[in-house]
C-alpha cells in the first residue's frame, strides 16, 4: 500500500481549522489502498503522528523513523493546510524538489490564488467580474477619505493573503477604517480594501482528474451575521443550502465560470470558488480556494454528498490521479 502524508497545520490563524479538515480526510481515506499518516507543519516543527506518538519528520527523505528503526518514506502528500505555507505554494515547492506528487495546484497557481488582489486583477483581464479594490503593503498609509473616494462605503477591509475571514471587517463608518486596517495587518503584510457588492453569496466546488471533471452542486450561503465570518463558517451562524435555490441557467453560468477560472489559473485537485450574485444576476468572484475546508461543516463535503458521490471515492480518485 502507498504511504500517504496528510499534511496539515500551517502558520496562520487557520491552524486549528486545518487540523479539523485533516481529521475528515483521515476518517474518509480508503485504508485498503493507502496508509495515511497525519503530518503536521507548524513553524520549524514538522512531525508525524503515529500510534499516538510524535515523530520528527525527516525533511531529507520526507518521511520518519519509528522507535523500532523502521523508516517510512511518504510517496504522496495530501495537503490540507489552509494558509501559509501550504496554500501559497511554499510546501509545494519543497515537494517538487523532492519529486513527490501532491494533491493541490503547483507553486505559481498557489502563490497567485493566495494573493487576492493579484488574482483578481489577473482574472479581470480575462473578463471575470471582481470588486474594485486598493492594495496596501506594510508601511503604506491611506486616509479615510481616500478609502471612501476609491471604493465607497460600506466596504470590506481584509488581509490580501489569508482565509477563514480572520482579520476581515465590514466597514460602514469612516471611524472604523483605520482599526479595520490594523486588524487586517495583524494577519498579513498586505491588506486589500474592497468595494462592497450587494447580493447573495454562493460557493462552487470543482475538481478534475484524468478520469473526469466534475462541477459540484452550488451552495447558497445565508449568513445570520453581518457577513460570512469565522463564526458563520465554523460555528453554525449560517444557513447553507445545497443545491442553491437558483435557476438552472444561473447555476450553469456559475459552474462554467468556475471551470474556466480553474483552467486559467492552472489549478489541480479540489477547488472552491466563492461568488456574490447581484439582483441583476451579475456574478462577481470573491476568491479562489485551492485548499478548501474539509471539516464536517465545510462546503465541499456537503456538495460531494449532494452530487451523490462518496468523499472516500473522490479522495481515492484524486490521490490515484496524482500517483499515476
């Protein structure tokens, strides 16, 4: 059987979410085909959990040695780190050097999709609708009036690199602008100030293997809070309706757009795109998630079930696609 590393953790505020996603992967992987090992990356600490013990990961071989002297070298990495260094191409670069196949997109696509501002401006050149935005890098300043003149109020201020809505604020008053910028800089060295688009939120999962490409059912997201923040995502403060209550024509347009973006960026494995749809049925891209959440409450497992598929079968297909 193939030795598979389920790579989780990371260095962002999404560390605990990543471990929850990894638990879902571990529970659903086909152990008749693969030997999965939870492999955690957190700062300089890289370790493998095996038989309720922690073993240092040997980065020279991407494996570990057990107490009895047995060396296990991983043959594949299923990456489920949300945030740095797994979602931005850094771990993927290491695996490329080691010639070890992995589940997510490559270095360039990872780095690009992780930077919301750069991605949005690239996709804008392909005709994808995105909100107007302003980028701030560490040390940059902007006045309240400049924000209002650029994107208006309300607006969203958030890290340009990051996820799970950490450091994201919906700003409705001028006096909220500077505190929101500070909160976003606490999560990232780049901050995006983005125009508010009034509409309904949807999310669209998609994966592609040599065997097939699959647009998953659309999920309608109805937050019970001001917007789809961490509490809504992971603590139930939201109604998630799969399949979404939308006309087939809108569903088809959204799924087609997800597939097109997947191809433009050069994605791999399972990807989830988030959208806002206005009353005029104009679709705006919010972001591309190349390592989407896989917790029990996450969208992708919901959409896979709605499509009549089993998560175990999808994971097997993706892993075998990479190994072969």
